[in-house]
C-alpha cells in the first residue's frame, strides 16, 4: 500500500497545473497519505528539492497560472543511471509513489521510473493538447481562450485598415491550438501539421477576398512549420493585402486557468491519487467526458487524434 506520495510539474508549464497540484495533495491527505512536493521537475529530485506539505500549502493556488512548483527540462533524465539515482533519492525519503504533471516527455520519464519498479501516475498538463491518451490536456482550453482573445483584438485593428494578419500559435508537434482557434475565430486560412498549405491556394483565396473588398483576412499558422515573416512578405507581394505578422509566443502559456481547466485538473488530480499502485505505471485522462486511468505503456502507444471531423469542418466553413 502506497503511503507517501510526491508530486512534480515538468516540461512546459500550463495554466491549471496548480489546480492539479492542489487536487493531488488534497485527495492524498483525504485518503490518509503523507504528501510531498518536488520543485523544478525531475531536476528537483536530483537536487533534493523535496518537502512534505499539508492542506495549507494548497490555499489560493487553484486560480494561479504557471506552476508554483516550478518546472525544468532535464535532458540527462533519459540516462538510466540518472533515473536510478532519482529512485534511490525518493526511496531514501521513504517516498513510495510519484505523480508527474506534464506532457509527452514527462510521461516518457515516468514510464522509465515505472520500469525500475517505482509506482508512478502521469497527469496531462500542456497547452498543446499533444497527449494522445486524453481528449484534453490541462491548460489547452485556457490557451485557446487566450489565443481567441488576442485574435479578436488583432481583427479589430486589421479590419480598420483592410489588412491580412498572419498569426503564429504554439504547438510543438501538434496543431490542435491552430485547428480549434481557426474554427472559433472563423479564420480564412489554417496551416497546421494536419492541414498542410499550398501557397497558390492561399494567394488565390486572398486575391479573391481583396477584389471583393473584404475588410480583413486571418491566417492561423502552427509554430515550427514555416517562417511566418517570409509568408507575410509573399502574401503582400502576391495578393495586394498589406500584411501584419504576429507570433503570439509565450503569452499563450500564461494567465489564470479557465473554469474548464480548473475542473479538469481537480478531477484528474483526484483520479491520479486513486490510481497509484505498485502494479505498474498509470496515466489519467478524460475520454468522452469520463476521467479514467490507463497503463502508461498503452497510453504512450495510442495514436494521436487528428480531429478529422474538425478538419472537415474547417474545409467546409472557410
Ligand atoms: P513535456 O513533458 O511538456 O512534453 P519535455 O518534452 O521537455 O516536456 O519533457 C520534460 C522532461 O521529461 C525532459 O526535460 C526530460 O527530463 C524528461 N524526458 C523527456 N523525454 C524523455 C525520454 N524519452 N525518456 C526519459 N525522460 C524524458
Ligand atoms: O510544450 C508546450 C510548448 O509551449 C510548445 O508549444 C512550445 O513549442 C514549447 O513549449 C516552448 O517551450 P520553451 O520555450 O519553454 O522551451
């Protein structure tokens, strides 16, 4: 029976991570466990940044953006010797379970700890929605709302000047922020991993809009696919639209979590505590409205949802 559980946040921070930390600690205490926090992700294990916490620690954190535990990226954690050292540090403190909140990379680290016999559970926290074992990651909905807020504002000014705006959104290997925000903002064009682009199509569409005297055009692009400044220049040269380029960047990761993320994080945190066991690593996720636990190996092998239905909708409505 697992008695002493630690929680950490790792990888890119996401709004709602604090709500998940709160839920893990409170659900653990409720179940009679002793609860610990680890600062700065996996690096904090190596550096011994670990402390026992009580309920007071979680006061007033549900509304806060970022992660109060801090996060880090630790490439050396892929080394099995480093992983063994981390397990030993946790065991020396009599900590017998670890809950990690993060994305795909964090899950791979947890899986390795689990292979060393250490009980773990992963909670999906990432603005990218890039974890295939859940319909939504904690932070995605807040980041989506932030993007919509920004694009609304950009539209106000671009329509006053009849401009085209090329807007780059985050999503390292996953186009969900681009796809969902394109629908919510009625973008004229979307370029993402699963919605590839064809320059001629883009120019043709924008030229037509210019001729029709449309007041503005919004092009939403996923990061890491192309140079948006180059695209902006080409649009100006080929369509007659004066073009602004906006890279929304890290502001997409900030801000207080929306209600959806706070509730999702609370449900997942409680489920994570409930699921931790010596019988192998687990992750939690929301699938068709239910928060469920599944095997970490199975989770990491699940194919990513490409949202074919939403891509069809984009093609129909653009
Ligand atoms: P995210 O969890 O948001 O995907 P990263 O990909 O940066 O973020 O991963 C977070 C951390 O997880 C990394 O800094 C590293 O310590 C650990 N990690 C990532 N990939 C692996 C892997 N293949 N094996 C073990 N640990 C990993
Ligand atoms: O994983 C979340 C994310 O925000 C990605 O969308 C982005 O590519 C990446 O993190 C940027 O991370 P950082 O600037 O912290 O290295």
